[in-house]
C-alpha cells in the first residue's frame, strides 16, 4: 500500500481523464473551453498540450450539437468524454441525452450501445447564481437507459470515470462545483471503485443519513456535531443515482430504524422523495420514526452568500432534523 | 354472527400459553362464563372462560400447541354481538369504516417498528408513553416496557422458571413506571383476634375463619369508601373499578406467587369469602385458576402473617394502583389509658401509586382498614 | 384404628393438602412449617381433614400440637385413646 496522496477533487477528476486518455486511444475529451482555456473549472488544464487537438477538442457554444456529436462518436466506436459546463446548460442537450443516448441501444435491440460519458458540474456554493447552481440530478435519474453517478470523494472522483467509460450505457457524471477545491487523500481504493452501489461512509447506530454529492460533507460535519450529543449517525453515500442501491440503504435503515435524506435537489419530486418512498415500500416495519428530508429550499439558488447558504441543506439543518427525529429538544 | 375466542392476556406479563385441553367440541353450546379450555401459562394451568353465549363452530388450535396471547383459539356462532370482555383485555381491534374518525383520534402514535416489536413482546402499547418525535412510541419505549428483548429460555418456558420471569417482568415494569409511595401503621387488632378465637371455637371446624378473610373484607370495604385505590391506571389515566375485586397473593410452595381475585369482595359475607379464599388458594397451588380470576384484581392484599415478618412494603401489580400488606400478628406492649398492657399488634402497609393518590389519601385509606378491623363483628 | 397405621394415614392427609410434597421426604420430627411452608390455611385444612378422617375436632388452641408428624401422631393417639 502506497502512502495516500493529498490532492484536490479537481486534480482527482483531471487524473481520471488523463488516465483514460493514456489507457485507451479511443478516448477523447470534448466540450466548451476544455482545450485552450483548460476547462471552465480548470479541470482539463494542460491536457491539450499533452494530448493534442485531436483528443482534447474545444467545441462551439452549442450543447445540443456537441453532445449529439459525442453520441455519434460513441456509436462510431469511440469513447467520448463530453464536458458540459453545468447541469443548467445541459438542459439544452436534453433532447440528445434523453431521446437519443438513452434510447438507441433499447430501440435497436442492443445493436447500438452508446458508450458516451457526459460530465457536468452541479450544485451551488460558489455564488454562481441561479443559472449555474442548480442540482438537477433527479431529472436524469428519472430516465431509463442512462446511468447517473455523482462522485463525492477523491477516490471516486479519480476512479469513477474509468468504469463509466467501460459501461455500454451512456453515463452522466455529476461533479459538485463546491467540491473542486476540496483536498483529500487519494488512496489505492481509487483503482477499484465500482460504478454502481452505495457505500456506508461512516458507520453508526442512531440514525441513517442518506446523501450524495457535496451533501456528503455536510452530513459528515453534522455527524461530528451529533456525536457530541451521543448520537451516532451512519452515513450512506449513494454514489450511483441511477440505478439506486436499495439494499445498502435498507440494510442501514434496518440497523438504525431512522432516516434523514439529505439532498441538494429541491424537495418536490426529488431523489429524496424517491429514496424515501423506496424505504417505505421495503422497510416500513423497520422504521421507528417518520422519514425526514433536508433539501434545498424551493427557490432558484440566490446569489448573495448568506442567502445561498440559507437555501442549502446545511449542517445545522441536518443536526436539528436528526435531533427532532430522536425526540430531542432542538 | 361469528365470534372469535382468543387467548386472553392473564395480566400484563403474559406472552403466550400452551393449550392443554378443550372442554368443548364443535357443535357444543356454551354460555358466557363457561370454562371451555385449559391453558398452561407462567401462572400454572388456567381454566379459560368464554365471554359470549354461542355454539362452538370450530376449534382452531389443537391441544399441545403453544400460541401467543391474542391468537384465535376457536370460532363460535353467536346470536348477539359479542360483548367486550370485562376483565380480560383482548388486543384492541378496529373494524374498517366503523367510527373511523373516532378511531383515528384515539390511535396510538407509534412507529411501525415499535408496533411490530410490541406484537412480538406482547406489550400493550396503549399504556406506554412515547419518547419519539411528537411523543410517538419507539422501539426503545416498547422494549423498556416489555420483557427482556432476547427471550431467555426462562421467560419462554412455563413452570417455575417461567413464573419467575413473569414476576420479574411485571415487578420491573411496576418499579419503572409506578411512582410508589409507602405508608405503614401498626394497629391493635386484639378485638379482631379475640373475636376470631371466639367465633372459631363456637363453629364447626369447616366454618372457621382466618384473619386473612377479615383483612380481605376490610380492604374491600375501605376501597368502597375511598376512591383511588381499586382500579387501573392505563393509557395515561386512572379508572376506578365500579366493583372491588381484591386479589389475594398466594405463595406457591415451589416458589413463585399468584394473586387471584376474590370476586366482588365487598358485598360477600365473611363465611362466603372464607370459602372462596380456601378454594382459590387450593386451586392456585394445584395450578387450576380461572383466567378471569387472574386478570380481575383491582387491588391486592399480600399477607405474610404466617412468617415472622413485621412489615411488608409491597410492590403494585400493574395496571393496578395499590396493594395492601399485612405482617404477622404479635403480642406487643401497648399503652392504653396511660398503662402498658399486652396487645395483639399488626403492621398494615400500603404501596400506592402517586400518579393517582397522595400520602394523605393513603393514610385515610389505611386508617379506614384499621377501623374496620377494630369492629370485626360488623364485617 | 391401628396405632402403626396412624403415621401413614396422617402423612396421606398432609400430602393431600400439599400435593407438591413427597411423602417419603417428610421428616417426622421437624415442623411442617419449617419443612414446606405449611401456613395457617394449610393448618386449617389439616384440621378439617382430621375431623373428617378421624372425627377429632381440633380446637384452634391445639393447633400448636399439630406442628410436626411426630407431634401430630402423638396428639391423635391421645385424642383417639
């Protein structure tokens, strides 16, 4: 075992892309500003110099066109990594993703798999305002034919791209904007990550916090506060948003009997709603308290820092919700 | 219409029983109060009565089967709707569409996991206080109230070990839930002792009385005069029983204890009380009590008069709210009109539920018992 | 009544009142109360049984003389003589 390397989430994603480019000549990166500018979040800085214009391609400012081009390349036998700046902009490519990428393999009886990987940044926390800060993961998690993942750790950020490229299905990879600057240890585990399956990030016995993406770290902070009260929270990082790993979630619920779902998406029609319903369907008699959700307030994400913070499912709201669930005074 | 005959819970501590014998067969007609089955429990073999008039349609549980409380043992055809049993608490059931609004209002706030656990442990959730969100009952609340979460062989089996486990569960629950207060008073019972001796010398041996019979009657009459001691504390509130059924604690020779009721104790003459007392002790020790006798007591009398014990500080049997103790009668120096004279002294004690009564009321109640004993001829 | 049969008959009455007591285990010289918690109800039932069995009316004041098997046999022998 090698000594863990301390790097940023941004660097981990970049190493993932670089590793894929090195490992497979069919792999190439395309998107707005990924080449000369180095990526709008500086993820691909330096890759153009290393791999050249053939494999690191700047595209015109047309999401529908370049996502469609990526789908075509995948159909043609390549392994494209398409970067869309943010999930907000990906809506311009929804037709390509939902009507084409997700369907062709099924409509062709399995003859035309679409092994495209579409990366996009998601979420708030960097004061990028309402048009660059939303968490629309649930929109994609709704669609059969897609796989949707959201690495929340350094290891997953490094390792998930490789397995995503190996999937015959189109894979949407969400990268939380607020995590790019986060530092953490890159371990050997990065080489063995799987595309599917949730992971118990922190074992506990009092309550299960089900979460994904940037909210994982809000839950970790909350768990530390709760531990001072003797409340031992278990944290499940979903990792894969489609398909969802019901077994891991329910095993945790059976153990703790209480669940708080922490979701940066809006509450209405959210992933949190879906997860909660699955728990009710499969684990009703294991529940010792109502299922609770901590989601983003139902407003377009505000620009001012204090309002943005207030809108997000922060540590304090998680702690209060857990305490209420356990019958403690808040 | 059809009526279900279920295995009743013979007290808060019973989880299950083994059906030993049927006294009826399909087609037999039975009346309310008839003993239709014998069930082996922690408290010995119990004769279980039926609470409706009807005709046995089908016996669902064969002899030798161990079943949890609430199991439907037999189906009966009845002419009238089955009245709810007065003494035996069957698991509550709600019928769809019937007083739905009222049912929802009275619904216990309990988590699904806690409800499941309560069924497993046969815990009556109605009496629990929830500690979860909005006061909901949680698994922990149920497990606190119920028997040990991991059923040990002792609590599963019948017989002495099973009875010990049942007593442990009931007494632990009592000490957890009931804020007891205790009062004792030592009284001169010479007149009762003398009256008994004279009475017993004058009647045939079969009609002799024990002091316990006088105590039973005195306790029952005191309950009629003083509210707050004969009834049940359930669902967060106290209900006085309209009829006083004093239970008498009977120690079994192999160890263990049962407290069957002498039904409607207050209205019976001493001779009848003594006959029933003798009968119930014999059947308790032979393991042939009736289900209704075990569930009925509204207050218990525990007498350690046959030992050298002076004072007993008794523990309430939930959901009752009081228990009267009596020690041994002994000759003591007593001051009467300034002179020391030998007197027969008895220490009476009261363990009572502070949620229902206070020490002052308890003192009045105890004094009333003493007063009644002072005039034995009137009992 | 044969004097030799008396202890056995008395023992039968005792075990009828206390069915959980093994007749063979009863020690004649030790009080019933000390051996198997014979209480006032048992004593009363015992007195009733003696009345029924032997026609001997034992007054309460004589209960103390029924304490053990030996004492009981001696008392009955005296009353039946």
